[in-house]
């Protein structure tokens, strides 16, 4: 009887020791810092006469597989065509933003190979708007209108919700990251306006702020610990 009790106690002690070791190894794995490379190059026709191109390159540092800090360099450009009655472009308007993107993510749940997270971000960048005439009989490329332009800087703090999906079940390697965000953009611009014939209007340090909705999509590669 005593030998049976000793055997049971020995099994319990061994089981407890093995379980403790497994938990310790898991905690060590979670304590490791992981590195993620992220980015994209993308172009799209939103509607007729509206086009955009964008490029992003950056990275993240993950801690305990739950917190992450990231930074990107991003380039984004709109091109809008203005047509005549024959749908021939007369001129184009360009809007370009280049900025640094900083973010913090908190993963609150993982389902299979997908992570759901809350996101806080900020953008710090430059803005430029200008016009470009097309070769067309109805447009004079020397028209002063085409000298109109806007140049400035902006910041854009915001909050959002996102989903990160790995392409395998190992939670490293390639994946896709998408988030929906709401931010407030604070801009300071210098404006040169020649849209009224014979009259030029110049305004420096024009301040503006507004709420913006921001969708973000990136591909990423997480390096194995």
C-alpha cells in the first residue's frame, strides 16, 4: 500500500515538474522580442478620372507577442483628371503626401493564425498640390492658372482597430495586416492661387484641422524567434 502511495506521489511530482518546465519555456518564448518587416507598393483606379499610387516600407518590434511599436516611410499620391466634352483630359490635379507613420498595437485576442488588435498612430509629413496641363486645343499651357499650388506640413494622430493574418499556422513568416482608423489632421499650408484671371492670391501658414477616416493595408514578414 505504501509503495503504491509513493509511486503515485512520484508520478505527481514528475508531472508537476514537467508542467512547470513547459510553462517556463512558453513564458520564455513570449518574452522574446520579434522583428517584422512590412510594406507595399500599390496603384488603383478608384473611379473614372481618379487614380492613386502609394508605397510604404517600415518595420515593427513585437514584445511578448502582444505589444508592438512600428515606424514606416510612406508616399501617397492622388491624380485627378479634368476632361472636356469628348472625355479628353485637359489638365490634371496632383495631391501628394509623404510622411513618417508611427504606431502602437495591442493584440487583445488571437484566433487560429489571426490577431485582432487596437491601434494608436501618428503621421508627420509634407503635403503638396499642383496642376499639370495636357496637350489640348482648349488649354493654354502658359495660363497662369497652372501656377497655382499648395505646400505644407501636417500631423495626424488617430485610433483604430485592425486584423493581422498569417499565411501559415505558425504565427511567423508572411502575412497581411489591415486596419480601419479615425484621426484628426492638423495642417499648415502656404497657398498660391491664380485661379482668378489677372489676380494672384498668396496665403502663408494657413491652418486647418479636420477628422479623417484612414484605411491601412500592408504585407509583412515576421522573422522567426
